[in-house]
């Protein structure tokens, strides 16, 4: 697990082994050279880090690589990935660089890039298109990078405006009526930010919305109190606190705060797929008569519940290969859109084209307040939209592999088990088993040496059968 992973999603590795300050500086110099070629001399680049312990060294290396390539840097310090996106747009910067390994364990860190699409208007920052990201990865693999003489070296300024700017933008896009409804509801929230980047912004947003908050994992130490991926098994403590405090909802962010998992008022983990579903429902409700004009976009690994919500509002869903950049590309092709991924990553283009836990929290609270329904009641209403009202059972499994060749063999073995089924090969293998009310998606991860198997079926037993046993 100490290998350096370089892909269209950026770079990740184990600190002190595959990922060193030298590697980080070289990768940043590649990014800096790419920005200079695209945007001209002295492009402005916003930098933030997810707050994990040891990230300061990587930040320093990244700033050195960027300024050494001739870029001017605005350093946000510890900042959520979506906050970097918001600030790229707010400052009219060329792009952003985030030092984060997202949900990976403590010893990992990484670097990912955001670019500003100047044709998108006020909101444009997002993950680069796959072709651009592949080109950056190829430059790094070939030893590329840019170094300039002393007259051309970039500078570095620091900014503390990111959180406030981000929160204000979310509140503005939520609208006066929805804000008032949430404040009147006086909802209580337990927020778990895993001692990383999301605690300050999450608490600020919830306070502005009049919520009472019990905050855990908000020490900003960068030492995760539990495994940081916001899945059921890692949120047992949060679930217990929601039940003990009689809270209306529990929210769990991952280290860079681009994903959100939800605990209902009974202390039940509802599954990350419901984050996107509830947020889409809320966003469409806020649009009123314009809801049918809004196209939803998500990837092949996301539940069909999004399609059922789309039908409720007379609109549709576009499916893409997995990857934030692929979903963003679909979103940007429509004037009015909303989307994300089933891992709890919601993209609200009104705010940013980056997955955003603050947008997610605001939309979920607005939906609950405006409908006067609890989280568990909202989940029940979503399940009732499914064929026959049976609901959605989704099972996810990971299989470690030695290399991409091994991953390819495993993917083909799974496809061979379903002869005659409709198959989509845009991203691994997606098997349509509509006659069973099910589907199966098997693909290689872009960020870890694993193969992901995801299945949806009317029952958990049927879904588990599709992904196989450990």
C-alpha cells in the first residue's frame, strides 16, 4: 500500500514512503507549468489542505513547486476542497491545488487540482477534464516540471476569507424563504468533522441557520478520532450521540469535507446514497416551476433512486463514468443542473462545481424544515418512489488487487457471469439486470489499488449475492 498512485484524480501516497516533500514539490511544479502554459505568466493558484497531521510539510512543498514554476499562490491554510473551488471563482484565479487524501487513512496524503473554466461565468472551478488530467499525469511520469529564474518566481499571500465566503454563498443560494424555514424549525445537529477541514465551516453554517450543534471531531488536530471514511461501521459513535442527545440529525464529513453522510433522528445510518437523493429533492423543490428544466447528473455507480426523484419532478438523469470530472462535464453542458455521486458527494452548481458537504447540509435541513418531516420520514418517502415501493438495497465491496492487469481480469470474470445481460463498458463493467430490478457495477478505483463492486437490488440479500462474498 506504499505505492504512489498517479491518475486523473491526482496523486496519492503514503507520507514518508511513496509521497515525500520532494515528490510533492515536483508534482506541483508540473501543475504550475501547466497553469503557466494555459493561462500565461504569473497565474494565480489557490492552495488549501485538508488539515490532516503532517499536511503542513506537504503544503510548503506544493507552494514551493508552484511559486518555483512562476505561479502566484493564495494560501487558504486548512480549507475544505469545495472552499478552494469557491475561492478560485471568487478571486478569478486560474485554478486551485488541494493537499488531501480525502477519506484515505491517516498515513496517506495527496494532491489534486482544480481548474477554472472561464466560459462558465461566475461559477466555473472544478476538477479538470479527463484529457487534461491525463496529460498532467503523463508530464509527471515523464519527469516534467517547470523552474524559472529569480525574476519570474511567484509569490505567496495568505487568506483567511475562505470559510466566510463559502458559507455566505451557500446561504445566499438557499434563499430567504428556506433559510427562514430552517431557523423556525430550530433543528438540533450532531456534527462529526474528524478533526480536519470541515469543522469551522460546518459549525458556522449551522449556527447561521439557527441550529443547536453538538460538535465532535472539531479539535483541528489533524489526528482522526476514527477511520475517516464516513461509512456505517466508522460512525457508530456519531450514531450513538444522535440518539443520546435526541438530535434531529447527525452529519459526518470526510477530511476534506466534500462528502457528507447522514444519521437519522433514531441514530440510524441511512446510507450515503440518500445524501444525494435528499439534496436533489430539496434543490428541485427550491426551483419550483423551473424544476422540470433542471437536468440531474450522476455516475453509473449511483442508485436509481435519483431517477425516481427526477420523474417525480418531470425531469431526467444523465449517467456518466465514475469520477467528479465526468459528472461535472455533464452538469456544465446544461444551463440548469444538479448532481453528484452516490458516495455522499453533492454538486450544487449554484455554489460550486466541486462536491460540497456544506451545500449538502443546508439542502437536507431545508428539505426537512420545509416539508416538516424527519430524516427517517424523508427516507421512507424516497423508498416509496421505487418500483413496488420495495426500496433500494445497495451493497458495496472492495477487493484488493496487485495491479491494473489483475483488476482487468477480475472485471472480465464478473462480466462473464452474466451472459445475455445488457453491459455498459464506459467505466469497467456495468451490468443492467432490470428484469431483477437490479444492477451491478465493477470498476478499478482511480485512487487506491482496489476493485470496487457495487450492486443495487430490491433486497440486501440479492445485492450481496451480486457482489459475492469476501
